[in-house]
């Protein structure tokens, strides 16, 4: 994978995660609703995950921090996966957010996001 692709891909990834993380602070309640009930402190988890998205998004923009930030974003996607599963399992409850097919589509898309972040940021460079 060329360095140019990694740089452009990292900018796209950074912008996406910075925007998504910002939404956690702007629209906290909808995010709180998708935290599975077995987890405590929904608001705090939403704010922490939003901050991690912003920090990871900023981190992938710069080559010296890109690899660490990419691994952090991958860990974050794994950590929030239960919320995506919860939305599919209780799709009726979340029907105002998206149709059930879209909620289900997020599960394999999460795998694609992990691959993308790995490809543009976490994968060791050759040479």
C-alpha cells in the first residue's frame, strides 16, 4: 500500500472519527440509549468513547502517532461492538434511528472499518 494512499486514507479516517466523536458531545442522549443495559454509567461511557474517537481521529492524521491511534481506534470499535449488537437484538426499540436492515448491516461494516483502519494506519510499513 502506497504512503500516499495511507496519508489520504488517514485524513478520511481522522475526519470521520473526529466528526463522530463530536456528535457524542452534541447529541449525548441518543448515544446513551444504545449502551446495553448491563453496562453502568451510560453518559460517562458515551463521553469517554466520544473523546477517544476524537483523540484517535486526530492521532491518525500525523505519521508519528498514526500507528498507535489506529490501534486505539480498532480497540474502540471492538469495545463499542456490544452496542451495535444490542441495537440489532432490540431493533424495534431503535427503529426511529434506522431500519432494522441498516442496524444489522452495521455489524459486518464494523469489520470493514477495522480492516480499513488497519490498512491505513496500523499495518506496519514495508521498507
